[in-house]
């Protein structure tokens, strides 16, 4: 066995290599200087794989780092649902990447996913090699299948971000240091990689234990691996940005050229989904205790009450404890200022066109989106009151992983929120998609799968369309309603070749909303929020602030007349209470209401004065979300007759960097960016960069 780590000059070459190998080396030492690292000793892994018990521990360690920060921090937005919200200007890497403004020569691309995935691939390669040398047994075969699925997940993440990437199937210690491809690997056709990892899963999935045998959805089971097989097969069969790896020609969105293989891949996905559905062991979580099924699912998920959700949650990444928490839960939430939850700033927000897209009665909207944020009433003293304060259209925030639903964290950046990867609703929608494709239109089985998801959401009366394209478009929309904030929608739109059309439709929808035209012509301007104090306890089941959309001119005239003298507040509250009563609300003694102009900025004079009428004083015009959003209006009228620049602006409007047949994939970072990936003469750059 070649020990390439001890080869003279090898570590010096590593310094200029892509982080493919640098990341792998770094897991064996805490040293900051690669040249000072101790030589890698193959006996380390030999001792680990002397028994199935320690081999099992090694395989469990392969789950670490599977979802690096950039997957949700950088690529969890820009999907026409979730958008970036940062402080300062719109010229920051998160906002640029959200809007498809990439640059290989600045930090405006992603690098951490590349490094993290290859570090994990090296660990899985070690495990696959060593497990292959152990005596065959049910346990050994299950571990081998598990680690092959983990490796497949890593390659899936790499390909959907970068396209064709280097394929490494052996541990470094088994590779020839004199082979130029070891030090300077070339891009490998994504089709070749996809076919290899799909075959790996197909060969090993039957060796995997059932979910009941595994006992936790934090590890892969046969059901979860089948779901992963379906997802990867759909990506392998779907559209992606392709170009000639041998040079020449532009990149174009297309499927692989072998249509027979495309059909096979759809059939593989179809069979994998059917096996899960037909097993009868999984189902969508249904409502209990006054909660809808969707609310019950995510509340219990955040509470770590996994027994209540594991019929639907097929695979989640464990994130619990001081050393294993990711930053996932820190980015997507309603924001909080002080109090029990501390000061947490939301770094993403939901496009109002998405918030307003839900059908009436769809219980997913107020789970996935929050039209409130947590802020103190006065100045945040220990005796202060904290309020779930109603927001405007420019600051609707993510809600699935809200602070109040979670268990108490150990620290501000340790939320203890697991990362959801695969759900049964995904299986149902993938099955509806494969049936539609394979039969050139929706089958009864496709309709039934889609309707299960819609019925759980409370919109079972919304019947599926007929026709292949119309049904696929319905699947696209259903995936948006169902999977907001689960960081797959962006690349789902790409594989379905819907990104360009969805971006264009969203840009137009936001202009229509800004102008109050088209589908938004009758969208109410004024909303009457009920004053609601936040309980300031973890596990608070609070869902949404009660509100009334106002359309009656007489009622609007009343709410517009916000007093500026505190002596007039009582009479104003009486008038607002009368409006609430007229809309069927029960008004008790002490209840308070305040209006919001939803098209103005949260910080507008009118909205600020309206909140003063219920007691807001110090800090009443601030929120815990990036100020490039909540300080801006949504309406063009409210912006002096022009679109707000976050909707349509010179260089920073929605999706301003998107270029079809270019920005569907991200470039490798050039050396000058400070995170060099393209310092390998054999690793070609994405065309156009």
C-alpha cells in the first residue's frame, strides 16, 4: 500500500492544490502549517477497522460536515422563495450570490462546499476500502451501504453546485503520488459520477436496515437511502448546465444526450419512490391538539420530539451539543431582540410574492413565513415586555425553525436544530413527477400522491391540472409551498429547467405587487394587527399574530388617522376595537390593535406612529433583520413612483446577476479571491468566467 503522505515534496505540492486534498489532510491534525503535520499513519485506520463496533463509529463520523454552512447560508436563498437579508449595502457576498452575481476573482462564489464535500469523500473512501477488506456479514454490508450513500450525497452536492467535478474513488493513501492525476485531478463527467453513485446505492440498498431497526432518522435507513436514490436519479436525468470538457463551445442547459438512460433514471426514481410508498410504513404527519399537520410537524421537529415526526422525516442531520451544532438555525428565523432568546438577527427573508401565493386555507404559509418579529416594547430592560410585532411586506421572515419553538440552546449560536434532508412529502412529489414524465402526463397515482400533500396542507379542493407540462408546473409550485427554507428549491428549479422562467415570473410578480396591478391589484394596503406579547419561553407554540386585512374605505380612513398625542390613544383604540368586532373578532378588556401600511417600510413614519399607539417607545422602529430590507418599502407609490431598488434597481434588483446558460452553476474561485480552487492546470473553469 502506497503511503503518499510520506513521499518527499508531497506536502509542498499540497499547498498549491485545490482544497480537494487540503481539506482531507486537515482532518488528521490541528496544525496550521501543513509542512509541520505528522506523517499519516495507515495503522490508524487499520486499528479502527479491526472490529465492526469501531468501524461503526468511524462510519458515524462520516456524517460530520455533510451540510456545510454555505449550503443554507449562501445557497438557501435565490430560489424565488427565500432571499438574502443583510446589513449595510446590497454589495455583499450573500446578497450577490442570492442574486446570481458570481465572480471567480472575488469572494462572490462558494468554496466551503467544495472543501467540506471532498473531506467527507476521503473519509468515506477510507471506510469503503477498509470495510471491503472485512469479512462479509449483515452488519458489514449495512455499514458499506451506509457509507456509499453518504459518499453519493457528497457528490450530489458538488455536482449541483459546480457541475463536472473531479471524481476520487480511493483513499489518498492508496493513490500513486507519481500520477499527475493524483495531484492535479481533472473534471470528470457528471454523468459518469452519477452513474457510479447510483449503481453503488442500487447494489447496496437491500443490505440497509429498516428505519425501525436503525431506530433514528439521524442515520440512513433503507427507506432514506431509497429516497436519496430517487433524488439523485432525478438530478442525473434532469437538466443541468453542460459544456464540452475538452474545450470549445458555450455552456447550455440540457439533459444528458442518451435519452434511453434518461428514461432509465426516471424509472429508477419511480421504483425507489414506489417501494417507499407501497411499504406502508411512512406517512405525512397529521394535525393534533389544534395544530395543523404542517405546524405539528415543524413544532415537534424544533422541539426534538422526533417520535412524533419520524413517519415523515426520513433523514435529518444530527445537530445537538456544544461541539456539533451548525449555524443552520441562526440564519432562518423571525429575528429576536434581547430577552430569553437573546439578540438574533434573521439573515434571510421571504419574498412577499411567495407569501401571497398561497391559496386561502393553506396551513403551510404561516408555518413557513412569519409576518412578525420579536422586539422589546420599550428599551429592553429586565422588566420590559417583549412583543410579537407585526411586520410589512418587505420583512416577512422564515418560520419553520423559529426561536420560540426550539429547545433551550446552550449558546446563542447553538440552536440544537437538526437539519432536515429527506421527507416523505418529497417522496410523494418525486413520485408524482416521475409518473407524469414516464407516462407523458399525470396518472391516477401521480394525482393521488400530489393530493396527499395538498390535503394535509388544507387545500384538498385544489385539483391537479391535466397535461404533462401543466402538471409539472404544478409540482414546481407545490415544492415551493412545501419545502421553503430546506435549501433544495434553487437546484430543483435548475434540474427541472424552470429557473429562468420562475425568475422572470417572480420579477414580474414583484413589480405587479409593487404597482398593485395584475394578480395583486386588490391586495389590501392596510392590515390591522392585534397587539401580542411574546411569552419568552422555549417551546412556546405561538404561530402567528392575529390580523385583519382592511378593504373598506371607511375603516381605512379610521386607521389612517393615527394620533400623535398620547391623550388621544384611548379613543383611537376604541375605534380600532370596533373595527375588529365588526370583522368577527372577540375583543376583551385590555386588547389593543395597531395598523400597518404593508407597502411602506416597517420604519415609515405612519407605521412607527401606529406602533406608538399600543405602547412602543424606545427602539420602536428597529427589527432584528438585515436593514437593507426592512427599512425599504415594497410599493412603487410609497417609493416616490419608482420601484424600490431591491425589486428593480441599477445593479441590485431581484436576480440582477442572473444570466441564462451561465449562472445556473457557480465558478471555481480563482487564486486572487483568497480561496483558490483554480490553481490546478487541469481543472477547467466554467465557461463564461
